[in-house]
C-alpha cells in the first residue's frame, strides 16, 4: 500500500487484529449470557468493534493488509 510506512502498516494490522478479537470475544460472551440486558450490552459492544473494523477497512480502500 503506497504512502504508508512499514510501521504504519504494522500498526494497522495490529488494530485490525485487535478489533477482530474483540468482535469474537464479545460475541462469545453475549452468546453465553442469560441476562437479557447484559446480553444486549455485550452485543452492542461487539457491534461497535465491528464498526471500528469496517471503518479501518474502508479507510484502507478495501485492501486486505493482513
């Protein structure tokens, strides 16, 4: 990807990886939760991380840097 240094690409990869991990974890937590209010909070957090991930991908022009 032109215009980004290796350090910047590494940082983006790390951020994408972290967002993906958070999506997976909060999705798993929500799936295991029996309290409806807590389940909704966990699902909302999962969706927020999904939006963050999508935003990073969109700013990269849809290119996969992983």
